[in-house]
């Protein structure tokens, strides 16, 4: 089974992807949370958004991989989600939908 990922190149593209996110997809975003580099994973379930934030560590290949869970949040409104994601996303944007 091949894994499909689409690079999101702008905040506008990220916003569009979040608005149309369905239950079997998600978005992975590189960010900074509480002063620490992190991965932000956004999923959707029963109309609500779940945001999981993980610290990063170097994997065996030398690339950053998720490490410890730092926070989990729910958002019922898309505009609240977008505001939060914008506050933690790195610039330039490094995000992928899957």
C-alpha cells in the first residue's frame, strides 16, 4: 500500500485543506509549541478536529521524528483551529496532507 502525501505550500492552501479534511485523512505540520520544535497532527472525527502535538527527536536516519506527546486539543469550530495552527506553524510553512 502506497502512502499518499501532498505538500501544502501556503497558509491559504493549509486553510483549504483543513476545511475539507475528512475522517480518513489528516495534516502534519512542523511547528514550535511552548518554545519547542514539534509536529502538529490534525485529524477530524464526528465533526470535531483533534490536534496532537509531539516534540521531535532525531530518528535512525537523522531526520526528525515525533517523540513525546506535549498536548492534545479539540476544536469544534474551524476558525479556532486555523487560528491555533497559524500560531504554532513554522514559517516558511512545512505541512503535508495525508
